[in-house]
C-alpha cells in the first residue's frame, strides 16, 4: 500500500433502522475520511450489516477517535461499530 | 470492494464472538550485559535494562491492538535465564535480583516476566543450587516473575535428583502461598527439551542464541477453530475436519504475524517469531476442550481424545506454517486444566484423569499443565509424576513440561481458584501406588536411544 493511503474498514452490525448509512457517511465526511467502497445487506430479513472501505489519509483522527465519533452518531440505535486498518483483512484473507 | 462482505464479517465475528485475540506479546530481552558479582549492582543493571527496553511495550501494543481491532490480552517480558546472569552462588543474591525484576515489570505495566530459570538436565552448578534454594521465596514474594527448570533432554536423559529436588521446591512454594491455593506453583514450569523463544508463561525464557531484543507473539484462537468445525456439521469426515482446522489456523496465524511485525517495528526491535499454539482461556468458548467436543467426543478425556488431539495439533501446524515464515516457540495445542472451561468440567466429573492427560501430552504441547492435586501428595510421588512427563519428552524428542499445584489443605472434590487467565481447577486424584524407592535411588536416567525406534 502506498504511503499516501491509509485504508480502514468500518463494520456496522445490528438492528435495521432508517438512515444508518447516512449517519455513518456524515461523520466520515465531517472528518475528512473518503469512502471508497460501501456494501450493505439485511441478513435473515432483520440484521443490518454494512462494511465500508475508506481512506483516512487526510484525516487528523486516529482509529480510536474515529470509532468513538461513529459510536456517538448512532448511540440511540442497537448497533455495534468496528473500525480496523484494512491490512488485517489483507493478511487474513489474501495469500 | 477489495474484500467481500463475508470476509470482513467473518473476521469481525472471529474477534467479537469467537474470542480471537493475541494471547501475548512478549518482549525478549538479553541480560548478558547485566551480569555482576555484586548482587546490588547486578540488580540495578537488570532493572535499568528492563525499564529501558520495555518502556514503550504496553503503549505500542495498545496502539497496534486499536489499529487492527485485535485485542492483546497480555504484555510480557522474557529474560536470559537468570542462572546465566547472576554469577554468585548465594540464594540472597537471587532474591535481590528477582525483586528488582518484579518491580521493574510492575512499573512498565507488563503482566508476567519469565526467566527465573536454571538448566540442570545433566547436573547442577553451585549457582543453580543457589537459584533453586531461593526459588520458593521468590515465587512467594514476587507477583510476576515466573520460574522454570530444565530437568531433562533427549541428549542428556533425565536428572532424577533434580526431579526429586524440584518436587520438594513445589511443595514448599505451595505451602508458602497456601492462602492463595498454592499460586506460587502456577508460576513454576519443569521442562524436558524446552525452546528458547517461547512467548508463553510460565515457561518463557530468552535463550542464548537469541538477539539483543525481539518480539515473540502467541496467538489464541480456539474459539475460531471450533466455530469453523461447527459450520461443517456432524457428517463431515475427519479429512474435511482437518482441512477446516488448517484454513482457520491460517487466518489466526496471519493475524498474529501482522500484529507481531507491527509492534516490533514500532519498538525498533526485530520480530522474533510467532508461536502457533492454540492457547485457551477460562472464558466460555475460548477452549481447546470444546474443539474436541465439536469433533464428536462427549468430553475431553473420552477414548479417542489422544487421536483427536493429534489431528488438531498437526492441522494447526500445517495451516499456520504456510501463513508465517517466522514460526517458532512451542507451537502446539495447550491443554491446561484450570485455564480451559471444558477441561475444568471434564476434570470435575472425572471424565479426564492425570493418566489420560499424560497420554494426550505425547501428541501436543506442552504437558501436565495447571493441574491441582491433593496437598498431601508426597514429594516422591510428585517427583515420579514429573519424571513420567519428562520421559515422554525425552523419548519423543519434543518439549514436555509439568506445572502441578499440590494444593495445601485441599483434597479430591475441592477446587483451587487463581482468577484471571490462570482460572480454577478441581483437585484431581493421584495414584496411591508408591514410587518411593524408585525416586530415592536418584542419579540420572541415561539419554534414550534415537534409532531402532519402535
């Protein structure tokens, strides 16, 4: 991965509600984090699962801060948010 | 996307639900430049080196854990065997240096330190004798410093005098820590054929062939392996089971390698190696015993346990070796009784016995581990149990070990409680048939033949 890229994967899982993607996307945009790809599914007709690849190279926030801000934005919903450096998926799923 | 939804959710699920984590990030530190005949000077040098090398370990480990969303359970330090650092045959010198180590480790926030170690497989030096004489006091008066003694090797045979001496040290350490169910013994491992780059406690020490300082990583993913087998269902044959274990071990190992390399880079030291052991914790689901249950045994200890464990151990290595070029340490499944919810259950109902555990240790790492026995067990019987385990290691050219707690004032039906990663254990029955005369003969059992192996 190049020096000017800092890829993160955001995962949001939980009870489906209207506007989850909008809330997450707003927080990322406000903090200069650029969404590269986004994938959203409703599993078994009820569980919301979103995975999102983004670049945080222009953001001043570290991963714990990004996680806190995302959690804050959806705190009234039954959702869990995970933010991880994309390298972990590269390592575990690609030979 | 670069990764599929399923891949991402699998990893997130492995961490959140299957308790995939990094069991330990262990910083190995060479102490060869800290040796000094004056115990006070030696203690000061050791303390300063630990504080200097380990200052950022906790902070950097937490940073990397946050970056990847992979919890790191323990931060530890392994040291050059202290018998090679303190050049004085005086027990008081060892106590002084041990307290310096324990204090420094506490200051930098590490959970355990390994390296209160002597190697006496072929015989003891005066320094070894002083180290061992101070051992019960060190185990009782330090919190974090773990001890290990090498009693046997394939090339040297078994030091039976050493087995007998150490059984008495174990009993002494148990008595001195009786209020905490004999926790002193949970910090003492006796080895045959140990490895020099083991990140796991209590048996870690940093061997003479290692570099100045390096990062050693131990992963812990029994929950993730179990989940993969559950998905296969009960109809899959054992070849398919082995295949699923390999795939899951590959992913677990990659996670460990990534974290290890990153922390080493952050600390400016080399990445030593990754230990491929499946290490359980007492948490529900984080259990090697449950993997055996998922394979189809009603409980660990059932007939078939040795075969199932051999397959598990082998498949983890085959999957893990492809995932990392830095595999080392013990690299084998652990079956500690007190640290594994399913093993605790099996021991409570008598499904697993010391004798069955002994058989299982011939096909996995590391030995009779975290087993509580009645406090009244005599030193000769304890020495004989230790010698049996050493024999398995010697004859099979592999590491074996014992970590046994003769729990003071406790008998079969009672339990010991250590808390945290050390867990709890029911007191297990020990054979009442005497080995006293055999043990009291002393001497050394010669090295076993390495050809004509049947």
